[in-house]
C-alpha cells in the first residue's frame, strides 16, 4: 500500500478535529442535570445546645392564683420551646434575692417588701395612686412606666420588667360616716407596716392622728373589733374570713388606695440572648398569664364585695377620690441629696399621677 505523505496525514487529522469540534457545539445541554442541593439549615447555636433549666422564683406565701399562673407559665414555656427551656417554679421567701444573685432567671414579686430593692419599682405600689383595677393596669403597664422601670432596673441590677398584675387591694374599714377629708383628721388608723405608706397615712390623720402598723390583716381587724382605732386597712378577703355582725354602722371604703401590683421581672442578659422565636413565646405567655391573674383576682374581689353588701350595718362605699387627689397633689419635695433612683421614682409617680 502506498503511504500518504506526512503533510497529507496532518491535513486529515486537522479536518477530523474540526468536525468533532463542530459536532460538540451543536449538542444541546441535557435537561436532566440536577441542581446542587442547598446547604443544610441548622438551628441557632443557642437552640442547638442541650435544654437549659429556667427557674421562675415566686414568693412562697403568694396567693394561689399567682402560684398557679406561674406554674402554667413554666409548663407552657417548656412545651412551646420543645423542651429547649426546661422551666420550673421555685417557691422562696425572697424571690428578689434569688433573681439578683442569679439563682433564678425570672421572678414573680408579689409583695411590696420585695419591691424595695428598686425605688422606681416600689413607687408603683405607692398608696393613693390608683382609683380602680383597669386604671391600675393601664398605668402600671404603660410604655412610659415601663421605660422608667427598665432604665433603672437595667442600669442598677441587670433586670427588665415584663408585666404588672393585679393581686387584690386593701381598703379602709371605718366606724364613722365618710363625708369628707376632715373625717380622717385626728383619727387613729391601723395600717400595714410598709415603709412607703407611713408618710401618707400620717398626713391623712393630721398632727392629732395616730397610725399603728401591724404585719397582717387579721391583726388589724382584731384591734379594730376591740375599738383601738377608728379605721383599719384590710382586704375584703380578710374581712369575710372572720364573720362579724356589726352592732354599730360601719363603712368599707373601696378606695384602691393601697393597690400593690405583682411584677414579673427577668434577668436582662437571659432575655436579650434568647432567640427571637422564644422571646415571642415569652411575650405571648406573659399576656396569657396576665389574663389569668387579673381576671381571677378581679372576679374574686367582686364576689366578696357582693357578699359583704348583705352584712348587717355594713355599707360599701366606692368613692374615695377626694382623699386620693388631696394626698397626690401635696406630695413633698425631694431632698437636695436625693439619689438617682429616688428621683426616677418621683418622676414615675408624677407621670402616673398626671394620668389619674
């Protein structure tokens, strides 16, 4: 066979290469090429850890309504976070101390004595500040109120306020007809021993009056029955627990002059570091908690007042605003060396007083 010249062989190879290249250009891309899968989505690092135990501290002598609502809050928080927050309620004598020392991440403060660590927080329990339950709920949970409280709590204690609840109120039971401010001048009143109340009751009775302080409502009632005072600061519940048929006419002034809120407080770092979805769950749960506590306590108090209306020689008086306004409009000036917390507390009282 006759061999091709080398130059001819090169031409044939080049021609074949050109045909192959043209064929490749005319081939359409395959339609069944798989799209690369996106990278897997992992939960935030905080949520991916093992479940964390959250302690909600509650005063051990708190009302059953508060304790039951706190346990509902804890159970629901664990369920709605799929066990990510294993919450439990801890009954203690000092929920404020448990919160401040890191033994709990949240606390339900149900006693004014537990509010004294923060002057603005204690100011929300100032006597003669409210004139009804709805008025209290509106002002205690208002944005302006919360801003002052959060500023003070974050700055001084690393805490944040979440919600204020109605837990009942103490009223004034008196043995003379109410008719004006002058009736309280020179009288003797049996009151609760809270420090913040001393000045208000002293001004209410005047220089000739006397204010005696007792730890429990039953002590104040017993002393009132013995005729040791003209008036006693008591709750409607305490009054019904010791049935008494009045010989002389008496009056229960439903004043809300001493309406002490219960506060749900949380560690600021704990709240700030929660995933947004869990923060939203806490917000929703505190709203449900508020509904449970406020509705139960308000309904209970209304039922007791209706029962008291049937008592012999006992009249229910639902107006006490003239006393409240007189006291609020004559608040003493702050001393020159008042602390920053005292000034914040006074600012808070002024805001709430102007919305009365």
